[in-house]
C-alpha cells in the first residue's frame, strides 16, 4: 500500500503531537484515521532503540494492540517522509522549533473510531456507564498483564465505536452487554513497557510506578461525574496536602481513608466530598485559594458507593485488584 492510495477527507483534530484526518483508501474504499506528526532526524536514526517513542509504540501495537483489536485502535500502515513540509501550529513542545524545522514526518494509518468519550459521556444511562467501566477495567487488566502503561489515559484518549445495541463482549467469561457503545483505547505516543525503562532515568522509573497505579481510577472516574466544573478550575493549583489537613480537622472520615485520597486526582476528591456535605465543599474551595471560591455546578451520575469501589481498588499494581473491580461492576450490571 502506498501513501498516494489514501485521500484526505476531513480534519478530525490536532494537538501537540500532530494532526489527525479522516481519509479514504482509494483501493478498498474503506475510511481510516490518518495521523501526521513531525519527528526529529535523531528519532529516525534510533528507531530500533527501546527508548525511542516510535519503537515503543510499534512494539506495543505488535505485542498487545494487534492481539486485542476489540479494545485497541489498530495501526495498519506507516511511512517516514524525509521531505515533509507539514507544520504543526499547535505544538507547545519545547522542541517546537526544532520539530517544525525538521524535514522528517511520520504518517500513520489507524482504524477509525466514531467518537471519543467526551462526545457521549453526558448522555449515558446507568447501564451504559457500568458497561463502559467494565470495558475500561478489562482494558487496564490487559495493559497490566503485559506490563504496560498507556501513559496518557484520559477521557479524550478513549475512543467509542457505535455498535448494535444487542452486542455483547466476553469479559472474564461473562457476556457483558455493550448497549451500543464499544470502547477502544487510542493514542499510543506515551506507552511504556516495564522492560523498556531506562534504569538510569529516575524520572521514567517514577513515571511508570505512579501511572501504573493511576491509569484505572483516572479513566473510570470520568464516567461517574460531569466535567463542567473541572474544565473551569485550574487543577494544577489545587493543594491536596492542605485539603487533606483541613478535612482531618473537620474529622471527616478517618486517617486510612485520607491516606488513600491524598494519592488521588483532585477531580475525584471533589466529586466525593461535594456529595458528602456542604461543609466539606466549603473546605475544599478554601483549599483552592481565594480566586476559586465560586460555586460551580457538578453532577454525579452514579451512586457515591461506586466512587468508593473505584477508590479502594485502584492501586492497580496487580491483575487481581483489576479483576475484582471488573467483577463488582459486572454484578451491578446483572
């Protein structure tokens, strides 16, 4: 297959990594996702090195994604163009100038999804949410089984395929109804396998350790609440330590719970405490600083107990924990 066999139809999106288009294969008349991104010449020369992101993505696709096409976006073709005039206007990378001045691009042809999770998350019913939680939990199980972290598993990197409302998926021997939505993980630019970690790179070792534990709750918590509040507040200014200290003084829950909460996402913390009491919500807003003392709407789509299930089982450094959370929600669905 040649790059000339693909006709670009429309732009899907763009970001720091590059631009994605919908394209048509003129040979088989099938639509795909077409991604183009600038790369440095050094990346081309070291493409077979385990610390090269291109190698890591290709290795992940070969060893994991291609074996589970129902759960991971597929890569069908890729080319490296050494005379590329593509310019990424949206890159915020510190290497922005170097990248855009490079003559090299990598072009990848992926399977196409119908939507991403933010497109549908606010209109899901309870059964659909449970089904998506189960599907995502199983995907995390597969990543964990193969000693991988996705590296950037947030709501916009969760693709959605529209399927027959009666379709079911075999997950741990249970035929789980999909209710019209099949979840597919996309964007492998930050995947990392445990055996590919540079032992001298302390930052990379720390990244693997922390994200290994975070990838489950980070993705699942997005199914449980609306995100209007979170798109407004600057979460990097959230002081978790101060928040936990204030909550301890208010004698909310107990120390063991706080030790768990301290490690979790500010969004999930807020979703939990805002449901608990107005007093805790005021403490939370105080911990954010003066400029954030404004009330914002928030809507929880699932019972508070579902947050605690995710919270208490999300230190996902073992397949057993992930199986447990998956089976809990399978029982809820049935």
